[in-house]
C-alpha cells in the first residue's frame, strides 16, 4: 500500500472506531467476547518480555496483533534472546493454543507498519514498547484512531512531544497509562503516603536515584555496519534524523543516544522521579529551577551521546530540594524531612525512625489511589501485571488509570529539563504553569526536536 493510500485508509478506519466497543460486564458476563479488550502490541523487544505476559494473563484480553520492524533477531540485551515480530506472534499463539481445547491457535496477525494495527477497527487498545523517539508519533496516531494506549516510559522524547500527547489523548477521549509501573506497587504507595501525611515532618529534600550506564558503546571509532536482513531500519529511525546503521544504535542501546532517548536520566528518571513527584504531591506541576551538579558526558564523536553520570539539582516552589543523581541503589527515591526520612526502592520501604514503618494512615488522612483495590502487590516482579490490570480496568470504566498522560508527561518533563541544565551547564528557570523556560532562548529551543516526514505530530 502506498503511503498516501495507507493514510487515507487509516483515517477512514479511525472514524469508524470513534466510539468504544465495550459493553458493561453485567450485560454478557465477565468473559463474553463483547467484554474483551482486543489489544495490539507495537515493539516486541526487551520490555515486551514483561508487558506481553502481563496482558496475556488477563482472561478479558485478546492479543490480536503484534508489530515490529524486525522479523526476529538474536542479540538483544541478553545474547540468547530471540525477539521481534515472528517470535512475538509465536509466543502469543503458543499461549492461546495452550489455553484452548484444540491445542492450536492461529489468530495473531503480524505487521511491520504500526499504521496497519491502528487501521483495524477490531482493536481497542495498543501497547507501545518501541524506543522513545517513536512514543509521541505512535501515541498521537493511536489516539486519533480511537485506541486506548499503554505507552512505555519515558512518555516522551521532548517536552513539546509530551504536551502534544496530552492534547491528543484528551481531545480524542482516550485512556492512556504511562508504563512507570512502580507507582502500582503498594510499598511505594505506602512510603509516599507516609511523606504526604507529614510523618517525616516538613519535607526538605528528595533524592531520586539513577542507575549507572549498563553499556559503554563503541566510543568515537565506530564504523557504519550493513543493515541486518529482515530489519526495516528506515521504519526504526522513523521521525529521528537519518543516520548510518550500527548495531549499538538499536536493540536496547538506543537509550544512550540523544536522538532516540534521554539516557539514564529519562530511563530511570521515569521511575525514580515519578516516585519523587508522587511523594511530594507535585504530579501535575514541577520544580522552578534546574542546575547541573557535576554531570559527565561522552567524548564528542562517540556513538553514545547521553550523560555518563547524571547529576542535577532542582527546587520546587515550596522550597523542597530535588537531587537527581547516578547513585546506588540506582532506582527509587529518598524523602528527608525535619523529623525523619523515608526511602522507597526495589527492596521496599525504609524509614527513620523505624516506628514509621508500622504507622497507620487513618481513614481521615490522605490516601493515594490503589492500583487494584483489594489485591495489594509489593513484589517487584509482579508490579507490571498490577499496572496493566489497572489500565484494563480504566479502559472499561473510562476513568483515568493510576498514571494518566498528564502525570507521565510531567515526570518526563523533569527528566528533559534536567538533561537540558546538565548539557548547558547552567541554571534553567522553568514556569510549570505555562510550561516554558524563562529567559534562555537556547535552552527553550531544546524543548522540541524536528521530526522527519511523514512523522510530524
Ligand atoms: N517499564 C519498564 O520497566 C521498562 C520500560 N522500557 C521501555 O520500553 C521501550 C522499549 O525498550 P526496550 O524493549 O528495552 O527496547 P528494545 O530495543 O529491546 O525493543 C524495542 C522494540 O521496538 C521495535 N521497533 C522499533 N521501531 C519500531 C517501529 N517503528 N514499529 C514497530 N517496532 C519498532 C524494535 O525493533 P528492533 O528489534 O529492530 O530494534 C524492538 O524490537 C522504551 O521506551 C523503554 O524505556 C524498557 C524496559 C523496562
Ligand atoms: O525501565 C527500566 C528498568 O530497568 C532496565 C534495566 O534493568 C532499564 O533499562 C529499563 O528501561
């Protein structure tokens, strides 16, 4: 199909799916086809190994399609991984075959072009697990096509992308869950509730932990490589600038190249800063100023271009200081107040004084939303299924999920502003109301990046 024919086709398909097709559970019973959420997966790489099973395990989900620009490739983050389009399709079909009476199933379509997934009017929701430079284009197209969206973190590549995503999701009345799954962990919620209810006195400082870079890259001596067979590299680059292929550009490592991601600032900031915002209660706003605090960057000409050491400080309107640093434990947030501290990380909730750990939050105190009421989850490896279930319930109720588009956007904004301050090595002043950088045209210019045709948003 030519580009223009495909665009026309998808536009008309989008009109046809303007209204949600879900009928209340009470009408047909919990697992009736009309009560099922039909899902398409876009991007079958590393994180699909977590997200795909988390959707499949729900009886009210049917995965109808997978889409990836790679037929199948060995050598992702773990060399023995075999991911991509065909392995994705096979794992979906094997899952349903195993569940069916006949022991066979052939109902999962596989696509290279995500617009074909969006053009299917039997698909209710899409899961976007592509590199970050695709998130805005795909989310906005999905919203226009009438799909609900589970979009992996970090929500955006730039602040302007995030603003456009918020606008599209709200304009088209879609449900969007940002894939920062740790806020669905009841340990994290409990820690943040202690802070929000004043158990550590007046909050003074928050530290968001960032993991070290887990790859070093080929440095400055990298040479272009031939594009592997079965890989649609042009469709991988999409909105990003043209660039010669190198294996370390794609397959997980895109994280360390500014054209596709914000490095560990956005990769882990999308978790740790998200928890910082949750505990501080500033999820729909952000700090007023950002300063570099000793960040380090790769040598000019390196393939990898994102910070090798993250270090920035920010300050909120209430005077609370935010420190974001490459520092063990590499994930989580520590809240320090006038009467103690609370830390949430992958090992749970820690506090001083220790008595805080058993402190009961009374019915009249402040409570954060619970991802799946009545079914608390604190295990790190069960958090994604919990976050996915929260999304599915939101698709049915048409109420916002635990991390709606605005919240994911504001978390990503802090990551992007931190990167800008670190890169320019000067203080950035931010107006969270108007979402503008004040008095610095060069910095303001970094809130947006051009997108290559036809992927403008
Ligand atoms: N919530 C969490 O804890 C985590 C979230 N993530 C997020 O998930 C996203 C993906 O990361 P990850 O899975 O690690 O990265 P990978 O590179 O392993 O996977 C991305 C996949 O998307 C494919 N892809 C790229 N462009 C397109 C396109 N235009 N259409 C369809 N498929 C495409 C890639 O193809 P190809 O194989 O050719 O490269 C690859 O298979 C990131 O935004 C990341 O931040 C990741 C890890 C954990
Ligand atoms: O979000 C994430 C959590 O952990 C991974 C590494 O172990 C990251 O790379 C990833 O993007």
